[in-house]
C-alpha cells in the first residue's frame, strides 16, 4: 500500500508542476464552444457525445445542450455530435490562436441502432458502463421507484417492510443491507444516511419520481475520487430531467387496490425566460401512490412525492439549477415470517405474526447548483443542499423471544437535518500534443440527528433502550487528473482525503456519550486503452471505505472507525459486431472489516476481514431494427478471512445474479418488453446450515404511444411463482412455543400483479 500511495502522490506532484508550466502555452490555444439541439423541436440535447474528428478525447453536452472543447492549437477542425436515437451531424470551422469559435449542431431523430454506440468515454473514462447505461435508459422499462436502483447492471433489491422502507441491496457479492457499501445520489443530493436508526448507509430512494429521472451514471468499485463514504462496491449517480419532452398526466390502476396518479408540467415554453436571457427550463412533478398490497393484512400504503426544478443559463458563462422536493409515506407491514409458522398452518404464506408493524417517513430537499466558466477554460461548480428527514418504524423480528407475554416489537425513530456543500474546479491543459483534464474538489456534510430505539407493544411505547443526539460531519477534498499519454492510452490518477467528526450525547447514560475524529486517505489509479474505436481495455484500482455508526465510534474510538477497502479489476467494453455491445470486468475487493449497524438491537456486528472476487458480464444486442436483447451475468465469490472453511461464508452474499430480457420498439409507437430476474440460492449464515432460496421471475410491460396519449400494461411475476424477497437466518419464538427456533425467515415476494396505465401528453 505504501508504494501505491507514493506512486499516486508522485504522479500528482508531477502533474501539478506541469500545470504551472502550461499557463503561457494555454494562451496560444483556441477554444470551441457550441450547442446541440433536436432539429425538429429545438430542444437542447443533454449527454450527446461531441468529438473533434482525428483527435483523441472529446466531451458531452450539458443540461443546456452546450459543450466546450479547450486547448486546441490553431487550425481547421471538423466536429461531430452523435447520440442514441439521433443521426450524427458534423460542422467544420477554422480557429485562430487565442480565439473562441462557436457552432450549433442540430440532430434529426432516427430509429435506435446500437451501431451508433461508442465504447470510449473521453470526458469521464471511469464511467466504463456508460455505453450500457445509455442503452438501458431507452430500452429498460421503469414502472415504479423500486425499478430505479435495479437499473444499475448487476444490482438486485429485496423489500421487507410493506414497500415503505429502503430496499435491501445486493451487488458484487455484497448484501449491502440498505446501502452500507453502495453510494447513491440524485442531482448531487446524497441519499445514504450516516448513523441511521435502522442501519448504516440507509438509502431510501422512494422520494424520487421515476418519470423525472433522466440519466444514470454507474461506477463499480472504489475507483473514482468523487465518491467517499459507502462507495466500496460502487456508486450510482442519478439525475432528473432538465426539461420535460411533454407535459403529462398519468393514472395507473392495478390489483390489490393499487392506484397511482402522476402529473408532470412544464412551466416555461421552449424559449421562455424567467431569470435570465439564455435558455431556461422549469417544471413541477407530483405523484400519489396507494396500495393495500398482497398480504392478508391490508398494508394501507400511501406515498406522496412533489418536485420543482429550474435550470437556467443566466449568462454566457453562468448557469443555475434550483431544486425543491417533498416526500411523505405511511404504511402498515406484515414483516418477515418463519417457515414453521406456514408449515404448521398458523398463518398463510402472506400472513403475519405481528400485524401491527409499519411506520412513516418523510424527506424535504432543497438544492442549488451554480456553474461558472472561468478564464483559461476552467469551470467552477458549487452546490449547496439541505434535507429534513423523519423516520418512524415499528418492527418485530424475534416475535416472543425476549418478551413471551407482550412480544418483542421495537420502535426506531430518526429525525435529522442535513447541510452540505460540494465544490469542484475543472480545468483542461495542453501538455505538448497531449491533453490533461484536472478536477479539484472540496466538500462537507453535517448531519444533526435525534435518534431513539424503544420497546413497544402494538405501537404503544413501553420503555426506552437508547435515545440521544448525533452530530456527524464529513470534510473531504480530492484531486483527480486524466492524461492522454498517447492517442489510445489514458491515465486517470486521483487522491481523496476524508475527515470525520463524531459526537453522540446519550440522553440518560453518560458512559454511552462521547466524541471522536478519524481521517482516511484513498488513492486511485486507472488505465484505459482504446485498441480500436470499438474496443476499449481498462485496468483499475483504488482504496475506499465505509464509516461506522457514530454511537459505536464514540464508545470505542480506538476501534475500526473507517474500515478500508481495496479493489482492483481488469476488463473491456467492446463491440464484436456493430449491433452488439459487451462490457466485462474481472474484479476483486478486500475489506479490512465488514461492519453492520444492527438498528434492531442498537449494536454493531463485525464480520472481520472479507475478500470477494467475481466476473461481471453485460451485453446488449440488436436483432432487427425493432427487436433488442439485454443480459447481465454476475458471478461472485466471497469469504470471511481467517475463519475455518466450515464457517467462512458471508451470510446472504449472492454468488450468481442475472437480469435480462427482450424489448420490441416499433416505429408506430408500440413497445413491449419481456424480462427476467434471477438470484441463486445462497448461504444465510456462516456455516451454510441455513440457505436463502433463489428465484427466477418473469415480468412483462407493453405501451402504445401517440402524440397526445399513451396507454400501457405491466405484469410482475407473470408465472405467479412463490418466491422470497428479503430472507434471514433468525432465532425466534412464537407465542406459547417452549423453546426458540433458528431457521429461515422471509418476506414473500409479489405474486402475479397486473397494472394498467393511461397518460395524456400535452
């Protein structure tokens, strides 16, 4: 590790020295600025690739459809813009030294063809799954907030509290719990919650309206400096739309008293203005969802989401994004059930031992992003955000194990304020004939949290286990540099530093209170080689970490506060034929200590050192002009280090997951998809004596879209298979049982579930 660290540091110092020497040369180069828009509607195109033909590198259009290419020697250049579903267009112009040239490219729509996909990502090479994600954005159906996280290739979820709680996440051989080892954000807002009442890294993504999501950027492994806490197995960055293609009112009806209404309305006409004279967009969105679900006890689940977003170019060099959202949810839950209760006829498969489980949660967000172009082709991006979060959950996982008379129900509450700032300074340099892209970042996040864990009986609190206040702050900074060593070989090196301040004041027991601080430095080193325009190879490595819960840290500050992770992988994104895109990665990940905060008991469980390795394969294929296929195959193996072979399994860690399907997209507006989900059976405990059961499910979706309306239908679990969602090896006791029993407990998965929807577009 020491050699690795010093290697990264020497690269960084060498790059910094080179930057200082290039200021004079930068004045002798030219800059190219432009916009990309839909030729029919004039709508700016976000995420379109822009490249100077014959030169390495390139960029992508931002939310206004604008792009900038700096550090160009004087000369004549041909620029090409291309994107999925749009025909590429080129423009040629001559640039003088020190000058800034401008252009506008208008792309006509065309039928989707995977032959247009490029495998390299010159602006962000660490986004090695970008080609796959761009295809999935157009082909994979999204019907609910629960469909958003599984857009990450290789990620599988499970729900076990009536749909109101964050999902359990599985990725790269991890049972991530609710987010301990996978970082999630939306429009720069962090979703994961530190020191949460229910679990460390808790990531409730239900405050996002699926129809508003525009893009997903996936980063597997701890290789990207922008991400710190929880980004060990990877990170997913979601962004919402800048502008709606059309305003929309949508109604859904389904089995189990399911109903949903969505409204999305543009507030400004295409060329309307509100705060500035440049392009501006503003819209509002609202969602209401209700269902009684498929359990014997009605779930009375309801959720409301509201969103308002403004994006505007205030001047030629300044843009502003403002976002506000509100989310609230309330539900009853049936909880996990023991296999013996069903086997003995005490309850049905969809029954419950404690039907008074459930809860409520809410979140309010406000965010502002100011982006400013500075001299020397530099860009300063600053974001401030605030969230108010409330959580109230009643659970009963052990039934009558500890309290044979009244039961073991608990109440967890979490009320917090989150303040944050993120700033990045980006600048491109020309080192001779080579381009260097640098990003320096600074950020902080402060969580002010009221937490409590109490015993309850049928939602009536009986006594308190722990209650108090957490103050937790993260200060971070990083330097990231991407250098094109040759026309084909790109080096990305980065160094990130994080410092955490923990404080917990227990309301009743002074010995549980305290404060502590801990720092962590995380170097990264990645190489990308473009063999041809259709084949890219990569080798990546990096250190990461996940934080421990503040309540555990302050009572044991000498313990493992920020256990380190080290990951490395080799892989490729390639197109063996024009209509087939494949991404593969052979990877390994080692954790210094796998910590899980068990909010149900108010303790931290340590699994000790772990190691995982695996193979990811993602393929997207176009059979005909209208028929597409996709498949993700993820092979994983994980073990506890230092434990005997008979007891070294990592509980619930999947060894094989796969999702895929066939999608039909007809020019007349008809689209349909038949999809499958699979996860294999796996150990539920260290000695493999209890196993979580795998499943294979089929889902179907069909929509018909015309200019002013859309109708559709979806079916989950088409074959009506009995399957288990969340599963745990738990010791419980039922009422009047003589002794506790250890066995598999599970939440039954959705049976055959059909929904219809209709939308008016305007």
